[in-house]
C-alpha cells in the first residue's frame, strides 16, 4: 500500500494491541486511521505469546475490560471470516498451600461480585477437570468456565481484517523514525518512506514503546525480560478443550496445543533482556535456550504433571516480552505531549488484555477523556524518574517474578530503592522506621521497637499491629509526629492563576490570603479527577497540596486546562518543601514550646495557615488534620526540615511525643471517615456518592468542570454510596478489597480498612451499590467475605453514630 501523506490517527505497532486499537477506532466511526508496522503484523512479541485468556482482574473496571475481550474474541471470527483459535475451554487455578487457597477464595468472591462465573473446587474436582494433574498435595482450586485460549497471530490478523473492512489502512515494512510536534501537540510522524501528518498518534510499539517514546520526549517505563515456555509432542489425554491450568505456587501455567502441552511460567528471579536499544530488525526472532533459568519451572511442572517426565519436548521457546515497574500495563495520553497516546507494557498478558484495552484507548481518543477509572493502568501514575534504565531492569526482574508468587497484603516492592528520601530518612531509620515506597518516595510505614524481630507477612492479624496501635494512641491521646514530605506540592502563580483554579475546582477558591480550601477536581461526568488542598499564599499565588502518587496526574490535569492566552505557571515544588504533621491533643502545647507565635484556635482557625517561627526556622503552619482531631501541618523549607524535627523532639519528650507512620495515619483517617483518592475517590465517584458535597459549591458564580453533571445528578437516586463498616469481632483482620454483602447478596467491596482502637475491631470504608445505596444505614447488618468466610459487620452512613 502506498503511504498516505496524512491520516487523522496514526497507530504505531502491528501487534495485537495496535490492531485492537485500530479495530476499535474503526468501530467507533474513525475511518481515517493508518497503522504502521516496522516489520510484518505480529512480528514482535505477539507471534510467540502463549495465548491464555482469563477474565479475573484485581478490580471491577479491569475485570469488565477482560470480560469484554472474551466476548469480542468469541464473535470476531463470525464477523471477519478469519479464524482466531478461540476456544472457551475454561481454566483451573490450583492452590498448594492453605494461604494460597484463602487467596483463591477471595478471588472467587470478587469474581461473583464482578459478575464472573466461578466455582471453588476441591483437589478431587481439580483432577477431574484436569486429569494430568497430581492432586495429593493440593488444597483445592478455582474453576472458571468462561476463560479460554486463542491463537495470538490468528486473532491479530482477524482484528486487522476487521479494521481494514472499515477503512483502516495498514502499511507493513515501514519504520517510524521520529515524531513531528507543533505547539506541544502531535503533528505527524517521520518514517523511512517519508512524513505523514496526523492529529493523533498511538504508541502500540510493544517492547519498542519505551525507545519509540523517547523520540518525542515521552516516558514509557517498560523493560523487556526473557520469557520461557516449552512445547511438547502429543501426550495421551490432551485434547483441544483441555482447560488452561495455572499452578501459581509452582510458578507455572499450561495450555493445550496440537495435542501436546505448552508449559511456561514466571520464575521468582527473572532474567531482564539487557538489549538497549532493541534493533528494529528483531522480527520473528527468539533468544537462545536457557535451561538453567528454566530449571525451577521444569522441576515444578514434572511434579505437578508427571506426564512431562517422559513427554518429548519439541522446543524451549525464549521470547522477550515487556514488563512495567508495577506489573500493570500502560494506557492513556502522555502528559508530555498532547494527543500522544500509549497502549503498551502488557506484562505477558497482552492477548488477554488487548481486546478490552484497545476499546478503552479508542474511547479515550474519541471522547477526549478516559471512559472510566483507569488509574491502575494510567500512564500518569509514573514520574519522569521512572525512565532510568538501570532501575527498570532491576525492577523488571522483580515484577515478572511476582506474577505468580504469593503476594502478601501490603507487600512492598524491593528493587530500585531507596530513591527519593526526605531529609529525615536517616533519623527515622535509626529510630526503627520500616519504610514503604510511594511514587519513589521512601515513607515510614511504622516504627519497629528496638530489639523486636521484623514482622513476618501473613493473611491474619499482622505482627506489626501492636506497634501501630501505640502510634495511633499517641495521636489520639498525646502527640505524634508524621513525616509527610512525600506530599505532592504544586505552585500555581500568575495573573490568571485564580481564574484557572476557579474553573477547575468545585469549591470556592477566591478566599482570603492564607486560607486553605479542600476541594474536588472533577471531570465532565462529575467524577473525581483529584481531591486536594489549595493554600492561597498571595493574590495570584497558590500552593496546591495533593497525594504522593498524583504529582504527574494532577500536573497534567491542571496544565491541560490552562488556556493558551492565560498567564499562569505551574511548578512542581515537592522536593523543595517538607511537611511535618504534628497531630494530637497536645500538638498545640508542643508547638508553643518551640514557637513564640499564637497558635490558639482563635488566632489560627481551622483551615487557616500562616508563617510562624519554629526554633531558628520560618515555616508555614496550617491548622488541619487528616486523621481527625486537633493538629497542625508544618510546611518547612527542605533545608530546615531536620532542624525543625529535632527541635520538636527536644521539646516534646515529656509530652509523650512519638514518631508515627503511614499505617497509623491510614487507620486513623479511616476511623475519622476521611476519604483517600485512589481508594474511595476516583473518576467514577461523584461527591454525592462519596459524601463530600461540602467540598463542592454548586452556587459559586464561576462555572467549573463537572458542574453540569452534578446539577443533572442532584436529587437523583444514587448508583452507589460510601458507608463505614465495623467488623463485629476483634478476632478478624481485613485488608481491603473484600466483597461486602447485605441480605446475603454482594453489594460492593471494601475500599480501605484499618484497625480502630475506638471500636476494638477493624473499621472499613466501602461502596454499596444498587438498592443498598438508596436506603439509610445506621447499623445495618452486613457481612464481609474474608478469605471465603462470611464475617459479621454493621454498616453506617455516619460512624461513630451521633448521640
């Protein structure tokens, strides 16, 4: 095909992700679409993919995406006339340990809540469904009859034909060597056969997506690793409808192929492919066999399916695939360049995910915003520092290995750390801080007492809980100091700064200088793009304080809403300002010992801030408390943070001052009913549903994004509603994500859980849906499905109940 000089949308990459994107764009009426592939369709990683297709994902939206993919794959052949190899053979997932079986029971409960057919089975039933299986050491498993398998190359060709049938042009054997930009937007691509002007570019370049992104200054943090599977000759008892089988405790999976087995897996210590850049000529190629690397998978497979001990192995396939720093794929519009979209980094699940992901990115392009809450896969979850190749290589070796490994609640990734640290990092470490990582920042999760053994992971009551309870009690009864330097801090200043914020923020921002405003940032559907605090520090100067993980996302959202003629400059000052939160009933008494300024409730009211002296430093103090109760946030120049911290501790020993971490903070904010973005708040939740109408001023004189949607929804029955859940018994510990039942029916999931000394039990936040959202809750009997066991709880619209 002759290369056109212009197309409205150019898709780069002819694997399954690119062909699915082109197919869905054409399905939505976009006909002027050009797909460019440097070799032949599927020649990168798609052609050697295993082709397993499952439905279950960690949350509702991702599961719906996968369910749609299966629906598409099951009907595509009838539409295009090209075979896809799709077979709904079901899948069997087995557990070899009691802990794994608990996790599978939770997955089953979530599957039912998400509308996926699933059956919890015992070892005998697993053996009946998969006769090759050794079952004497199994705890049980799951049977998901709607899962299946497909031929990746055939499936991709079918998608490509469907796209062509609706007018999409596909050109093979053409390398894209550059991206043309004008005024911060995509303007076209440069190829080995000439330039093509375009309005939209979609990077579906697979394991080349990172280096292709670099051509336009776009960060696509993925890295390739060697991925192995064997292909056997025919084996007795293996037939085309044999289920897909996964044994995560053995790190292995199986599917039938031509009467034999494909067996592969995700070894605990993976092998990054240190090839940078990857040559454009690496097409339909494999890497060399590495039986030493594959040994652990082969050993486990012979144990689980003894037939492999004598089966003839035709080949050990080693094909590189791309993985991301957190194990989730990458989707969305790049913050660095308008109209540059990415769909890549599928972490060896591209066949299962690309059907649905192609539709999502197409909807995002056509409609101008994400169709639903896609934060788990949103490209803006990564900061620019994630482009570091050494960090990506080390993290890839870890994330691939965690694919099937037992993932414990609150388990932290370990590689490429520490990276971003507060000035207090070493001081806190010396005091026993156990750190977690958020957006590269090291943050104290809790403090381990001197001489105590490290807490071991588990599914029940955590070993660190008593230490965290001590931190909670100090916060509620005395005074605690939290290092929250990882907060994202953005400075917006300029003549039109107020106008920009008034248009973006649902609350009233035109307030006196030094006033703090908690506000929602909404999308056009009325959902939360963010929740944040704005501190007005001058007539045309505002400090925006938002979550640690939201720096890139919120910067992008604000910047894209600054008009071309508006004078407003947004700067990330996160690394210039430390935040020390002094929380508890003795917080004011402590500050009075280190500051001569009047911090009484009359002099500094709630949501007010002003500059004060602390020791030898000058800081901004704000009367604000995320954990509920009295407290102050201190915004400290980064170079003075250590001095302020030491001054507070020197003055506060006899007040019971102690350091506290994010586990205590999170539990206390749940107890106080404070919402968190990414848990209770996201693009699919409105202020009405989240119970945050106080953060919205529908009557403010300035029109703001999302106002029309809220006015339309006002007074209408709620689709869902946030409630507080209190577990009946102190003997049970929940972690979040557990299904919630009322009258025996699934109505939602827990979004956040923490231990409450006030209740002497776990207290949770979670959304109830449907009819349960339209009725009041003041102690409604409910149940939480905890590892497959129904645990009693009560649901409350307001907790603790008002007297």
